[in-house]
C-alpha cells in the first residue's frame, strides 16, 4: 500500500463546467480514500488559499474543469503557495486553453489542424467584421464548426451547414468567450488519445448516436458509443498515438492530457484540441482508456499523485 498522504481534491468552482468537475471530484475522492489517503475535498472559492495553508496538505489533486482550473490560474496559485499539484504545469495549461495559440504551436510542430479563422467581439462591434462573414465561408468552405476560442466540454459549439446560419452560431459562441474559432468541419473517425506518464493509452473511438459529439453527447449515459481501443487498423491507431505525443511535446505538457483528433481517410490525424484537465467521471474518456490499458481508476489516481510529488518544478514560482 502507498504511504498515506493528505490530499486536497480541488473541484467545483464557478466555471460553466462546475457540475462535471464535482462529479470528477467525487469519484477521485472515493478512489483516494479507498487507497488509505486522508482526503479533503474542497469546492474552490475565495477561501481556497487560506484553507489549503491551514490544512497543511501534501499535494493537490486537480479535478477542476473549465476556466480557472484549466487555463493556468490554479496551477500558478498552487506554485505560489508551494503545493505540488497533479496534471500539466501553468504554462502548458494556459497554452492549451487558448485554442488559436495552441493550434499555431501544433502547426509549427508539423501537425495537422483544421483550416480556421479567429474573430473577436471587438472586430464585430467596432470594425464591421460582420460584413465579412460570407467571406469566411468562402475561404474555408461549408460545413463549418464554430466554437469559443477558449473553453471545454464542447460548450458553445455550433455546426453550420449554410452561410445564413453562421452569424447566429458566432453570436452563440460569443456567449462563452470574447473570441470565436471558425473551423472547416473535418469529417472522419473521431478519436481521443490520453497521454499518461509520457505514454499513450489505447485510443478511444467516439461514435455519437446523434449528429454531433456535443456537451449532451459527452455527459449523457448512452448518448455516445465508445470503443477502447478503437476499431481502426493498428497503423492508424499508432499514427494517432504519435500525433498525441507530438502535441504534448509542442505544449510541454506533462503527466496526463487528452488529445482529441479526427482521422480522415488516408490522411494524417487532425488535432481538434488538447485537454489538460480531462474529465474523470464514469462517462469520461480518460478512465475508459486507462481501463483498456489494464489500469484501474485508483491506480491512475495514485500514479498522478506520485508524478505530482516527483516533479522538480512544483512549488517554484515562475520567474
């Protein structure tokens, strides 16, 4: 049995993904408790730093999703107060959270990303960008995917089949962020590859029963069919794993991330996004991939604690 630690499981918070985070946090808390650790589950709020210092915890397990939890904010704060934490560091988290910046890094690394355009609310409000919407469709081609430039769980995601629907989709995404990412809709087999402790887990094939893999399809039991490992030929799975490792290297991401991608016929995998705070619920993809690799959920959580405590940079504020 591992030596018992005092672990603070951080979950909840005020992001739009609060409920998913609470579900992840509950599952992690139970798993770590079963391993004999002393676990304090904290709903993240303005008292967080005081509570962490008073509790004298050994390590923080991040079960936070959405802004604050995935954009580098909580990671920087924990570094400041000298508490090791699970998952990627502050810089990697911030880079992955900003989808246009991250896509630029993937492209520089020679990886495929969808052709895209980024528009801001300021451009719409002050510079008349609304008049150029039809040119976006002409440049990228239909259909299109519209999403907030930062965010997770497919919140604010819109699919556009005709030019007339594009303005409404853009405005819908603006409800979640002040920039939107408009992408060419890439079709093919959707995969999620978890990179855990420097190694890819078996790719998970995602087959939504509805038209798209949106928020409802992600978190409603039975709404999506998953295959772990995927049903693709070995060489295609290997290509997906190599792409996931390269994406992590481009971000400098450590410990655990989930890389979402599309495999078109006879093409290199196209990266959709990288999640540095992936869900850990019973319908989440990371636990499913771990199970396919023969890694129990408790063992996954335990190894993440060990990686957090072994990382030499934890607790050191960025100069």
